[in-house]
C-alpha cells in the first residue's frame, strides 16, 4: 500500500511512524514546500521520495485503489490538499479540525462522493483506548439506567498550542490560519468521543461562550485572536439514551486562571461512570446505590492496545480502507461532527441555540 503525506511537520512524522505498524508493506511519499520541515522528516525517514508540492507528488504515478493521502498541514491548508487527494482518485485522511468552516467541509464531502473515495478525519485519536472502550461497554450494558447527564470538563492552566506547546507553530494562535482556538484544537476529540459513547441523533447547543485569559507571555509579535477557554450547554437526543434527552455540560480550557481539573462523568438513573478519557493510566470508577449507601468501585480494565493515540487515526482508517470493522469517522459522520463543533462557535457568536442532525451510525455501529 502507498501512503502520501501532505505536510512533513510534527504530526506527519507520527503518521509515518504508524505506517510501519500496519502489518503490511507501506511505501511512503511526502510533500512539503518548507525545506526545514522536509530536512527533519528525511533525517528521521531517509529515502522517502519527497516533493515540494502535493500536486507533483500525486501526479507522479497513477492511483491505486487502496492509496491513502494524509493531510497533515495546518487547518487553513486542509481544503486544497484534501480536494487534490480525492480528485486524484485516492482515499483521504485529513487532520483535525477537518476544515476551517462548514462550507469547506461540505466541499470535501462532495469531492469524496464524486470520487467514490473515503474522506476520514483524525479526530478519532482517542477512540479505541482500552479505558474508553470499557466505559462504552458500561454505558451500553444498561447498568447505569437511563442516562440523563454528562459532565465533560477538561481545564488546563497553561497548555496553549503555539505558546506552551509547540511554540514554533504560531499558526495555532491566528484564527485566519487555525480557524479557532482550543475548540478547534481539542474540541474534535471531545466531540468524536462523546458521539462514540452516546451516539446522538441530534445535538442542540443551547448556549456557548468563549474566553481568552491573559498572561504575561502572550505573544505580541504574532496575531493571537483565538479562544483558549470554551464552554457550552448541549442536549443530545436519540441514540443510546432513547427518547430521554441527555444534558451535556461541556468545558475545555488550554488556559485558565481558575482551577485546573478534569471531570468527565456520565450519570444515569441507576449509576454513574467517571474516568479520564485522555489519560489511560487513570482508573475508571462506577458509582451506584447499595442499600441506600453510595458505593464506588474501580472497574478492572482489559490489557492496553498495542497502539498509541498517535497511531489510532491511521490504524482505524487503514482498517476502513481494508473493509474491516473500524472506529474511523468517515464521510457524513466526519462532517456532522465538524458541524457540531462549529455550532458551538455559532451559538457563542449569535447567542442563539443551534441544532445539528447526525447521520446514523454505519453498519458496524460505530459513531
Ligand atoms: N502537533 C500535534 O501534536 C498535533 C496533534 C494532533 C493533530 N495535529 C494537527 O495536525 C495538523 C498539522 O499540525 P502540525 O503540528 O504537524 O503542524 P506543523 O506546523 O508542525 O507542520 C505543518 C506543515 O505543513 C506544511 N504545509 C503547509 N501548507 C502546505 C501545503 N499546501 N502542502 C504541503 N505542506 C504544507 C508546513 O510547511 C509545515 O511543515 C493541524 O491540523 C493540527 O491540528 C497536530
């Protein structure tokens, strides 16, 4: 199988590492106009055929049915390479966030349909971790009763992409290049996981807000206009909760002057589950009532999967291309998740509630 990497930066190098774990012979090719990024890539992966632009790479040979193009460029440069990949007759796995806005996401979907190829999004990075799969099984078993409330809060005091993390990639801070802040950076993962757990048929964002706490190290030499703290009240309807609406209290911060904490909990009429979706070293707890008393138990976890979070997007997409059961988000679902993400911005800017319909899970029941 051949994998074409567009972008030779930080994330493309992780995809190139994963390619060696797919259990079959993979030939890599890479395109990036930036000589420094390319030099670093080739130092780590010597001998990979390299190009200074994506068209030259994709036009250098005719497509094969199972070719995969991975778009690992910043968000402002997702649309064009994704269209190029699909129009060249290849499947495309695009980094998160899928696009800059809904219009771009729709153009991608249209191109995928026209080409008869898969369009996937890397927002599935945390899907398939052993502790998240365990929580999914607890929810699906019905032991929590009717699910009615979700708390999904991740607040980090100082973890801004482009400042504390990957300080050289300043594009994260500029909305014209990133499309937005922590909602575009971490929101795709939150949404992909919440949908995987709860499989909603519609999502209503009743209200949302954006914040940008100030610090002494805020860069003055670059445009910095993205939110680093976001919150929303959402209602999920349909899916595993049946007719009962599920209220979701959502918050995500890469910078806050408030307390740094993570609290992710799903509450039902007969019990709750609490865990740390982004850290598989942390335990999973269930709580329930026994004889009128609160009981908390740690849930035994199965062995860890051999794959890391950095492997998952390509591992899941590769399985999809091979026709195997997969946790990949492709086509309509990838775009629905992105529309849900955008509805948080929509609600924050208009003050109005926003409704998004979600296509049904595919034949494997994967959301
Ligand atoms: N860095 C991470 O930890 C991380 C994790 C998950 C997802 N991502 C996502 O991956 C994407 C890229 O992030 P990154 O951290 O690798 O950025 P980066 O800045 O390290 O690399 C991006 C590369 O894309 C290249 N590029 C830009 N336009 C191009 C084009 N038209 N054709 C070919 N190459 C082009 C740039 O020259 C640069 O080398 C973003 O969407 C980001 O959200 C990054």
